[in-house]
C-alpha cells in the first residue's frame, strides 16, 4: 500500500464545490490553516453498495487498472498495518465492505468514471489530535474530574475490562503503570508505539490510570486492561486508514471500550463518514462501545459553534462534549448542528490532570479529548457491573445514570457522565 502523503490534497471534481464551501466556512470562522493542516491524504476509500461483493470491482482493479490488491482476510490472526502490505495498491476490508486505494490520479479518474458498478469514492481523511487549548503544568483542581464523576467512590474499578485507547501511543514505562496488563501496537508506518507526543499517554492515564507518585487519584478504571494503539504519529496526525486498522485490532482483541480522542473537522451540512460508520458498526457487533471526542473548533464566547467532528458524528460512535468544574460548557466544545451529528454525553474536559511521558510525568490540559477518556473509563466500570450486557444496554445505562444539567441537549446530550 502506497504511504499517504500527509501534506497532499487531492479531490474528486464532484467534491470541488463542497470543498470550497468548507474552506470558506473554516477560513471565515476559525482562520483555519489549510497549508499546515490539510484535509485529505490523496488516497480514496471505495465504498461498496450494500451486499455488493468485491468480485464486482476486482477485475477492474487488477486487470483494467493494473493495481496490486491485498485483502484483510490475509490478516485474520494479526493486526493490519501498512508495513505488511508490501507494494499493494488496494486493500480490501472484507468485513466492512470498503477498500482503500492508493492509485495515481489517472487510476482514480477511471474509478470515478466507472462508479456505476455498485460503489462510490470518498477521499481518505487526515486525522488530528484536536486539542489546541492552552495548557499548564499543574492546576489546583487536578483531580476534580475523578471526584465529579464519582469514580473515586464507585464500587467498580473496571477490573480486567479491556479498554483500547487509539491515539499517539503510550509511555509504557511510566512508573504509574508498572505491573498493569498492557498490550500495545503501532499502526503508524516507521514509528514505534512509544509516545513522543504526550496526548495518548494523557488519555490513557485518565481512562485507565490510578494515582500519581504522591497518591493523588487521576484515573477512572484503575484495574482495567490497557490496549494502547498508536494511530497518530509523533506530530499528532495520521491517515484515516490507521484509525480503521486500530479499531479493527481493538474489536478483534475483545476490547469492550474503544476510546478515540481524535478527529477531522466537519462543516455545517456535511454528513458522517461511511468508512467510520461501517467500522463502528463492526466494532459494536463484536461487543465494543466506541467513544470519540466531539471536537474543539467552537468559540462559544464569540457565538461561534462548530458541528461535532468526524468520527464522533457517526451514529455508531458516542460523541463526548467537555464541561468545566462548575458544570459550564467549555468554550471550545462542539455542538449538534448537522443531521446525525448528536452530542451523546458530556464529561470533565477543562484543566484535566493526568499522566504524561517521562521525565515530565504529569500534565494538565483541556479539550473534548480529555472528556472522552473519562467516559471510556466509566464505560469500563459499567461493563464490570454488567458483564453480560450488550453494547446497546451499556450505552443506555450510561445515559440513564448521567447527571442531568440545565443545559441544552444539543450541547451535552443526556448529561454529565458519572460512575455506577
């Protein structure tokens, strides 16, 4: 599989008008820098119509276009990574009914012109750590999220529940996690799972951590099993296929929670991504609840509101908004604007203290990225309490016991997530 060029933007002609509208919106409202944060990798996903077999396009790809094809069926007992795909131009995700194609512009044009064969194309997104919120080294309310979610007084600890955090990796030698059940895997080409960014270690600390070196509690599901999937590089960005591969790995390993504090920006009127939705539904079918950050593009103080980002806007994914310690909406937290792009729940996301790669050890930052692992940890506590429940029953219970607040559902969903 040809590696994505994260600085390259290629678009189908039919998407030009939509792209221009999005760029105008982002530039006007958020001064979005498309040069430093491009939207797409230059590769495309082929989305098959329902019940269409891959054989319908296999001949086109192999014979007419001369593309080398690989299949997810070749990876039944191991994770899918681009390094294992050698020189393949196409990867069939057989369970999902999608394929990733990395051909040149002429080959993509051929696909576009023959899309009446029961498929359509979507550009592969570049995914980012969504947090550009000012941070400090420490804060007086370092553990307020643990107390306000009631995780510190819960009878449950997420014991042996598998939580996958898909992010920038993990400092698996951090002293707070010695002796924990930890599985790691990197889906980023040419990078080990070690977290040289920090964001992933912070999120894992909130979802799965316990206490710091002085005994201060900062983690929710302190006895959970940790699955750290590196799907974003050390600069905090990655290709959409890396996230899809990470979700597939987590679901196939029996993770009951998949937490993703990452995303791509969405403009008003844009729908959810069918690739993420197919992957999310596949994870649900295997017993996992998927949760993701709603995004940080809003500027509420200036009366600017942005829609829930991707993949959090998918129906199969729980979108998490951020609140501060006074139960006020975070200035940056996105809201339900687009169809299907609901906010499902809210949690602590401002001035959140958690683990950070050594030698710093700890850091306090803000974002819907910080609210998301709080919810992921709480989901693990619910799975411990109700081990025979379905993902849909766990989601229903999460929403039922949430703290109701006098805030719009379009901003906080069912309320503030609390532990059972």
